[in-house]
């Protein structure tokens, strides 16, 4: 999902993909300034957080929880 909305793909070269000493990773995504919904409203970080909560809610029947099942949280910076 994010790749289509991203200003750039995270990479180690630009510091937006970091592998921590414990083997976990921190990935920083930036939403394209011109990323819009079908009604012309901008896509926001709140939209991404809501999608994450939906995909990780065990009470909802969702066909695939990938890649969300590998993520522990989303933080807005």
C-alpha cells in the first residue's frame, strides 16, 4: 500500500531504513504531497494509522495480514 503513496522508497543509503542491533527494523515513510483519495482529499498519516488498526484487529476477518503482521506499531513523526 505505502509504495504507491510514498514520496520515496525507504533505503539504508538515505537513512529511512535502519536495522537495529537486536535485528528489528525502523522504516520511515513519507506520504507524497499529491497523494489524494478519490474525492480529492489528501491521504493523511491518520488514514495510514487507521488502516494499520484495521488490518491488525483480530476480531475482523481479513484474508491477509501481510505485511502488517510483521509490524508492531506506526508512529507519526
